[in-house]
């Protein structure tokens, strides 16, 4: 493909994108022109194939293809409402994959949306890793503070290890720290938290912070009362997070919105 054509198509595809509430999307009527389809009915067939591919990939079709209406101008300065579809980057990628490969625009779109989709995946992965690292560093600081507090109240290093293990047992449905390491294939000399997802690390951190507060407030001394308090904090923390997750799941995903609010 000619380099000038690639540059032109790239600019055209970039300018066709809309941005709304940090969500990037394209409109199907615009994409029809970009992909050199003169008849909407022919392009609509490609969209239907893309929807089937989306469903087969395990994705929710309504998350990527959102039916909307928009007004278009007619020759007599009047307007008429027509159907359109808001498309995510992934939806555009699937449409390109199911389009006519003989068209240069389709060949370009296949590569363009594949690269853009991969960029988004890499960005999201970096954000997840950053959030996890921040949660892990916060947990280290909280547990360091807790170890100092319990040491001042008559608990040695081994006792602190038992307190943490009892907390893990409450958090992981009866599995101790060592049992969780075996279950996840983690070396015994590595901290369990190094291999946990961010939400679980945050749950452990919150429970440790509550224990810090309660030990000071109630002036606990010795291992038994601290172990009991840490275990109960872990149980309550995980129950609350589980309830919040179920509530969010019931609410479901919100629609992207109305068409054409803002070009990128």
C-alpha cells in the first residue's frame, strides 16, 4: 500500500473518532464511508457478522455495538432521523476483519484497529500493575507499623507471623498462609501478597489498619486478643468487598450515551 495513502487513511480514521466520558467510539455511518461501502444495507451485513464474532469471543455485544439515532440534513434544508450504531474500537476491529479484503481501506482498518486495540490492552495492563504495586507498598507499610505495635505489647516475630496467618485463614475461607502458597504454587520463602491481585491486597491492608487502630484503642497485650481481632477484621473486610462486588454486578454496565457529543 502506498505510504501517502496510509498517512491519509490514518489521519481520516483518527479524525472520525469521538470521545465521551473517556470512552472512544466511532459511528457506523461514518465507518461505512471510511471503509468504502456505498450501500448501507451491504455494510449492515458486515456489522451483523461482526456482532456474531463478538458474541463468539465471549463479549457482550451491547457493550460494543450501541444502537442510536441521529439527524441528517436533506437537500431541502430539512432533517430526517436515521438509525446509527456507536462502535467501540473492538467493534471496529471485528467489522474490518469481516469486511471485503479486496478494499484497501479494509486492509488498512484491519491493521489500524488491531494496533489500537493492542495499545489499549497494554495501557490497561500497565494501570493494573501500577495499582497492584501501590497496594503492595501500602500493605508493607501498614504491616511494618503493626509489627512494631505488637512487639511493644509482648508479641515476638513468630507470634506476629501466626497473627498474619490467622488473618489469612479468615480471609481465604479457612486456608492458612502456607496452605494458600501451596494452592497457588508460591515458593515458601516468598510473601503471599507478592502474588495476590490488587483487591485482595487492599483487603489485607484495610484489615491490618483496623487491627492497628483496635490494638491501640483497647490496649491489647499478648498474642490471643490480637489474633482474634485480626481474624475478625479480615472476615468483615472480605464480606464487605464481596457484597460491593455483587451490588456492582447487579447494576451492570451503563450505556455509552447519545451519539455525536464530541469528536476526539
